[in-house]
């Protein structure tokens, strides 16, 4: 029996060090990645926000929230790619019940 897709939410915080164009490029990269591997439900750009604490000497980050449905193995791959992508300060990927 095939596993049905689960709903997930990914919150990514991008660095503002390299400018707004780089932030938009990163947001589009993850948007396209999720579209190719999953069913993207929504993208909510929270924009520039103050971080609770400095990360890599940065006090602000650009927040983007993605909601999607995918097979259970895709979120781990998304997290792996976020970990190795320059410009991603933090990421949280959770399953939605």
C-alpha cells in the first residue's frame, strides 16, 4: 500500500548580507525545488524581521514560509539542501497534522 502524502511547513530564514536580489534568488530556488518535488500549497513571505539573537553577526533575516504536500522522504532532502546552501541562516521543517 502506497503512503499518502503528508502536509508540511518549512520556515526558511535567509541572510540579508548579499542584498535583496540574492534573497529573492534564494526564495525562488526553494520555491522551484518544492514545486518540482512536491505539491506547493502556499508561499508566505514575512519579509525582513529582527532575529531573536545574532546569527553569523546578523541581527535581521528574511523569512519565507512554504506549505506543501509531499512524500515522507522529501522534507529530509529539502533540509539537506538548505543546510548546504549559502545564505540560509536557519530552517525549520515540520509536519502539519
